[in-house]
């Protein structure tokens, strides 16, 4: 993600980084306040994050693979975006007029062929709810200990190039 954002910034994008583990966000409680209001009614750090998701021109999301899906922090954030799903498919109010470009980055310790299959399905559906289309991925197998990604120069370059390209696909 550091390399991707470096690329995007070098191409002129303004990037806001959000570290989900630093936020206090309740899981979705399935109370469906969003059916009435169009917004999640649980008051916590998610409210500000949701505003950022609404107003951004592109999304890059990174999560390690935990049990063949995203991390818990990521999943909680995704579930809280159920308000966007409700808006789009029940209230017929989309978050964005146009689909916005999205990137997903992930690493897993193992090297199996199916490592990213489950997570990609979740990400595509999540992105759709927030009017984001998955345009590029950086998916790296065999990465376990902290910092190991730094020994993959080709992957870092790939992420940087995706960041550069991403800026060019944004119309604003
Ligand atoms: C709770 C947990 C579940 C994990 N599940 C998987 C898994 O299903 N498949 C896999 O290849 N690696 C799995 N891993 C290993 C992580 O994907 C790996 O350590 C990764 O490099 C962590 O990335 P990070 O340091 O950027 O958080 C798991 C690690 C943890 C802590």
C-alpha cells in the first residue's frame, strides 16, 4: 500500500490513508436503522470513515488473508457499509453517480492456487455496494513475517505502477 500510494501521489493524487486497526468500529448489529435513514445509526469512528468513502474518487483496500478471507478489522468495516447496499438496492439511492476505480491488495503466508478466491468474491460484492469497480489487484503468496514484502521488488514496482495508473483513470 505504501508503494501504491507513493505512485498515486507522484501522479498528483491526494491520498488519505486510513488504518482500520486504529479506529473504534462496532460490528454491524443488524438493527437496520439504515433502512429508515440511509445511514448507519451506530455512532462511532465509522461515521467519519463513511463520509470519506462517499466522497473519494477511488478506493485502495489492503488486508492480509485470515482464514481465506479479509482480516476482522476489514470485515467489520465492510459490514458497516451495509447502509450503502441498502441505499443502492432498497432505497434506490447510489453512493456515487459513476462506478469508481478500486484496487485490492493482499498477502497470505501459503502458496495455494485458491488462496485469494474467497476474498475476491467478498471484495467484488463489497465494492459494488459502495459503487466501486475492482480494476486491479496486488495478490502476493508466500508472505508471512513482517517486512517480507520488502524483499519482493517486482511486486513493489507493480503496486507503484498501479498507483500511477489509478490517478490517470480518475476524472476529477
Ligand atoms: C488469524 C490469522 C489467520 C491467517 N489465515 C491465513 C490463511 O488462511 N492463509 C494464509 O495463507 N495465511 C494466513 N495467515 C497468515 C497471514 O496472511 C500472513 O502472516 C500475512 O503475511 C500477514 O500480513 P500482514 O503482516 O500485512 O498483516 C493468517 C494469519 C493470522 C494471524
